[in-house]
C-alpha cells in the first residue's frame, strides 16, 4: 500500500514540474514579444532562447528568435533558426498531418524573409516543402501562386 502513495506523490511532482515549465515558457514568450515591440532585440533573443531551452519543440519560440535576429540584422542567424525550425516541424509531423497555424506562419515568414533577401531558390525550396505538408487544394494553389511570384521577382532582379 505504501508504494501507491509513493506513486501518487511522484505523479503529483511530475504534473507540478510540467506546469512550472509551461508557465516559465509562456513568461519567456510574452517577455520576448514585449521586447520585440520595444525593439530591444538582444533582450528578446535571450527570452526566446530560454523558451527554446525549456521546450525545444515549440515553434513560436523559433519564430520570435528569428524576428530577434532579423531586428539585429544578423541574417545568417535568421536563416539558421528557420532551417532548424523547419527541420523540427518535418521531423515531428507524419505525412497525414496538416500544419498548425504557428507552423504555417513560420513557413510563410521564412519564405518572405528569403524572398526579401534575394534568395528566391531557398524561398522556392521552402514552398515545395510546405506543399508536401499541405493537403488542401486551396492551400496548394496559394503556394503555387506564391512560388510563381518568387520566381518572377528573381527574373526581374
């Protein structure tokens, strides 16, 4: 009978620990967003990095970290963060799963970033990866149109 109390105590501890981690994660995300709005990019970077350390599978932390690096004009780091986040998404999804809203936003922001940087080929690659994960006809059509626009801008430039 004593082992039942021990098991319940362990279960309560694990639940408390997970709730504490989630709360700490959310605080870092909120603070990071606040610092982004205030254009304090180094402080935002620190908050989003802490959030990633707490939960490396949450895409919104990578999104904020990429925005921080873009504000710092560290474009190589922006690329690293997008590549890491996209790899994370691809490795955690099975072929039948649709992209979540925050995952889709990350992909679209990465495409926009690559396109603004004149990296049309990279933008097209991300679009193709996203098309593989988007199963709706409407979504695929939008991505095809987006890809055409990237190619047209690359030809014009």
